[in-house]
């Protein structure tokens, strides 16, 4: 029986792809971005967060069979159809559970529901092969083009991330590259000239810029962790626009608000 380790399920989500969607957040991530907005999805273990002040307790992490998950997300099929929406699988890193994600996407597609997978791409290419035929769109996170930063800060592998991206584009998949704009990490023009150059080699065409925000702060508090970005303000509008201009002559660029 195929099972998935689900962190949480968000219904009527409008920020994780087109139309009205259900976003399934899977638990477990192999990267360690210090600004992560979903810290509760990094560990594979089930965790209960107690939000200070409210004493609200929320448990993240539940093993669900494929059938259970399919039956759950299919409930909103009318909304997906009306709005051009569908189901997004995010995380964590969803492609650490490639068999379950591929099977879920295959079943959803067989009843006409579109699927989107949000990945940071730092997994073996074989994991993409499990899902690629069944997924309509990939959101593909690129954090930097600096190999040392990938390795030392994010704990990823630049060559693997850009290599998989190139193969995915070459395979004709619909891919939107998603770049978080993180103060102190990748906000200079030189950072983005370098990413631009690497992206051009992959053949990607769409770039979404995601300015840093602090909406994940309360989760860190609820986990008893110190959030290194607690006092970091979001990047200034002018800086975001400057970065957007770098990508504009080579890509279709969007700033996610
Ligand atoms: S890849 Fe995503 S989920 Fe994983 S640590 Fe980075 S921001 Fe968090």
C-alpha cells in the first residue's frame, strides 16, 4: 500500500498555482534554508506546535494512504473545475516521496484535475522520472547560483539543482523557476546576473521572484526555535524592481506578492 507522510493540507489556497487549489504539504526536507517559511515540514517526524499566547496546539505529520489522500482532495473538484485550479503538492520536499506523489498525480489527472509540484530540485533525477509524466506544472526553487552558498548555507548541491532543471525543461515540462529574494543572502545585482546566466543554460523561460516575508516567525516560536530572520525586514520595493529588470530581457518574470 502506498502511503504518504503529510504535514498538512490547505484547502481553498490561491497562492500555490492557478485558480482555487488544495495544497498538500508533505513532511521531510533535505535542505536547510535558514529563512524557511515552513519549518514544521522539515523533519520527517510528527510534531505538535504550541503557539505562544493562544496556546493553540497544531500537529503536523500524518501517514495517509494514497486512497485517503485522493478522497480528501477530490472533495473540492467542482471548485478546481470552475476556477481552473487543481492540486499542488509542496513541502518540505515532495520529491523525497516520489512514488506516492507520482501515483497521486496520475490518479488526479485521470479524473481531469491538474497537478503542480513545488520542488527545490535537490533529489536524484530518477525521483523526477517517477512523477514527470503525470504532473502538469513544476514550481522549481532556485536559491542561488553560488555553489559554496548552496552547499554551506542551504545544504544543497548547485550542480544537481541546475542539472535537473535543464533536464526537466528539455523534457518539455512546464516549469516556473521560483527565486526567493533573501536579504543578506542573494540580494545583489551580481547574485542575480549569475543566476540569470545559469538559468539561460537550462532553457527555462519563466521566473517568479518571491520577496522574503516573516510570516513563518510564529511557527519557529511555537517550535521553541530561534528564527534567525525574525528581525529582518522584507526587501525594499526598489531593490526588487532592480532585480526584476535583470531577468526581464530573457524571461517572463512575475513578482509574487
Ligand atoms: S527547500 Fe523549502 S521546505 Fe526545504 S528548507 Fe528550504 S525553504 Fe524550507
